C-alpha cells in the first residue's frame, strides 16, 4: 500500500465548490498532517456541468489526485461504494465536495484511528442551522422512527464524513447490496467508532442535490433496508381489526336475539368498508416496497458503471 490515507470525495455537479474544497484539504493536510502520504479520489457521479473537465485538470497537475467517472448519475451511495472499492490507503476518509464536512476535522479523525485505537471515527452535526425548518423536522422524525424500528444504530445528524481503517472498509465492501443505505451499513458492520460533533456548516458554493422528494425516497429506502417492522405492522393491524369485527359481530347477533333490532346503518357500513380497503392497500404498498427492493437485488446489477478514470480497474492499488 503506497498511501497511508485515501480521501474519497463524491462529486455531482460540483464545479463551483470543488476547487475550494480541494485547496482546503491540501492546506489542512500540509499544515496539520505533513508526514502523512495521501491520495484524493474524486468520484464524478455523472456530472452534467464542467466537473469532469475540472477533475481531469486537477489530476493532470497533481499526481495525488485520482478519479473515477461514472457513465451517468448513479447517486451518492454508488459513488461512496466505488470510492471505497478503489481507495488504496490504509485509512479511508469519506467527505462531501461542498465543505459541509469541515476538513479542519481531518487531523482529529486521523488521530482517532491511528493513536486512540478506534476502527472508525465519524462525525455528526449537533445543529441543523441554515436548513429549512420542515426538512429538519422530517429528518428528526425519520431518525426517531428508524431508531425504534431497526436494531442497527443510526445516529441522528450523522454525516457520511468519517475515517475508517482497512478492516472497516473491507467489511463495508463485503456488503454488495444494490440498495445501499450507508448510514445504516456503517452501523451494521460494528467495530469501535468514535463520534465527533460539530456545528452545521452551509455549503460553500453550488446547490444541494437533495430535493424533499429525493430525501423522502431515501428515507423509505433506509427503512426498508434496515427494518422489517412495517411488515409485522400489517399483521398486527390485521389481527386487531379481525378481533374488533369479531366482537362487533357478537354484539349485533346478541342485540338481534334479545331486542329484535333490525340491522341498519348502510352509510356506516360503507365507511367501514372503505377504511378496511384503504388499510389493505396501504399495507399492500408496504409489501410492494419490499418486493421491489428484493426484485432489484436479485437482478444483481452492478452498483455503478465507470465511463473513464485514471486508476487501473484491475488491482487499482498496485504499481
Ligand atoms: N452527490 C453525488 N451524487 C448525487 C448527489 C450528490 O455524488 O446524486 C454528492 C455531492 O456532490 C456532494 C455530496 O454528495 O459531494 C452531498 O451532496 P449535497 O451537498 O448536495 O447534499 P446535502 O449536503 O445538501 O445533504
Ligand atoms: Mg452538502
């Protein structure tokens, strides 16, 4: 292994932010970790702006900069997986291209895995300052829900910004699932992780790639990937409603026998039928989610396709 540290940065349309973040990383590395050999592995996730051109230019000028470019946009999770697969360092750092993951924390992260005996050091935001209120609210709600429903530890406010040792990276790479939810996978592999907290920082330039809808889909992905509790909920609600209707039937029969009441109330019956139909469809939808994920998994498609790169695809860390 030629490098000690690999810094993996997924980039999707980051032409405005990337030059600043690379400069900042170089500055911090030179000032605080001058003896640590490093490579910066940029994963271009099918950018449609000038990001790839910029990356190639950076790589031409600096031999420490490696890049992979996807044939189209595969999403950040795929970029993380590709980056980890091609990182050669004994330690690997994942960070965003927009300086929302402060490079100032790099020395602290590096110290945690090299001197303090941790296998990984991760970061979490303790504030969500500068983020839309609705978005923060739903994010909090999601972490509460997944915390309850899943037995894997998923930390509220956790960033993907973390350092890992080889053992940790290899464990992550062993999970070749197509529907990747890294925040859960990081927790799933276990090991000893140190948590470092910081205040939210807004991105330096460019725009967030996450719309509310994209985040919603991502959270459903997380829930389906790390919990089967919603499936159990279907049986539970079904059981409760059956019991309820059993009691109600007995009530009606007894009432008829004792008081001879005619059975009336068509409108209430219609409401009950709609209600039950709705619940059935809702849970059918949940079952469908799991089925869809299973369908994608059994297809066993590659997680990403590389368009071009300056790292060897076979044995990327040799030579
Ligand atoms: N990103 C990516 N592919 C995507 C979307 C985002 O590789 O489809 C990268 C993006 O370039 C950035 C990181 O993931 O480095 C985080 O994205 P962003 O800053 O838009 O997310 P936010 O910080 O707003 O959650
Ligand atoms: Mg960001």
